[in-house]
C-alpha cells in the first residue's frame, strides 16, 4: 500500500431511483447537477486512474509503479458495484468485517465496457463466491492456484489506453527502447485530463465537505483508488505549496478512515470501503 509522501519541492429511494444513483455512482445534489458539464466525456474509474498515471508526452506509466495493476482491478469492482451489477453479501454476526463478506452477483445487464463485462462474467460463474481481496488478486493474476489463472484480466492498461484513444484523449505511437519497441499512448487532448485533475483538486479544496459520507461517491472512490494506485500525487503536484499541504492533509483524513466503521453506515457504498480495506491489508 502506498502512502502520500511529503512534497518534493517543485520537482517534477425508489428502486428505479436507486438504480440511477448506483449507475451514476453518486448521490446527486442540485448544485452538483447545475455545475456539471454536459460536454464531459463519460470515463470509467479505470480510465481515470490510468489517465492520472500516464506521462503526458511519453504515453506510459512509471516503470517504478508496481501498484497500478491491482489498483485498476479495484476500480473494476467498485465500478460494477456503483452500476448495480454486484454487491457485498449482507453483514451477519459472523461476517461483520468487510473483508469477510463475499462479492455477490446482482445483475447481468451489459455495462457497455468489455473489461467490466468480462469481470462480471467471472463473478457470475464463480461458486462459492469470493471476497473482495480474493477478486483483486484473481483479476490481477496473483494466485498460486492454476485452476484460477483464467480469472486474470490481461492487457488491462493497453485495453484502457485504446478506449481513451477512441475517445480522442490519447493517441498511439511506437517508441524504441534500445532492446525493444513499445506501444505508447501520449496525451493528445489535454483538456480532459486537466478537467479530471481539477475535479480531484477541487474535491479536496473548494468543495471539501469534511465528511466522507457526504462526498460524491465516485470522487471518494477515485481518491481512494488513486492513492492505492500511487497516482494521487500526480493530481496534487500542480498545486501551490499552501494548497498542496491542505489537499494532502484532507486526503489523508479520507485515507485514515476506518473502512469497517464507514462501510457499516446506512448511506455508505460498502464496496468502496471493502476495496480500501483490501489495499490497507495488502
């Protein structure tokens, strides 16, 4: 699990309504709806995390980042939960902790995203159900059981990058690294990435609510996943020193939350906190 480090100084309701809330991944307020930009592209959590992690000109993630693969699998679980396709099993006397509860299949309605649908197919077909931590490991391919290797989602970063190319945010190039050639995806539409970075920054500055349960669900998930994927720093580095310190302190307040306590609250999305608990334990 990565941690936020001190800054390197300037270096680099009704059932129908409930389904709608789960599909958008947030509990909307009129103010948020009025401020939303209808021209924004709809990006998945996986695409947003990859976009935060990609070097703009080089078009690839840091070679030193060994967290983003598992982070992207956590994105998949939360995205499926926010869209109402999966859920955590209900809490019981024996299974109060988030990591003890299994992931249950809820709906097979296609999501329109190949990676999400592939993961959903695995979850539907798996008996007995697996826990959140197990699914992150299985989807990443980190298992010693050869009978479960088929659960691994392959070429996730490349497939997500191609999605972003199709959406006009990235482009595709070939780069030579002496011993091998590598396909890279430099940024071609800086507006979308700047909008994403600004949303993260504003959630920790101007729009800070000082209560994780009142935060926009997708933004709460994005902050947790960006930290787990070691890319949150990329969104905060452009801030002034004073803003950076404040945003870091507030993000730490989110990340220091107790997942089992927050996940047990009535209005909470249990899957977000279960994924956080899994990364905290890793």
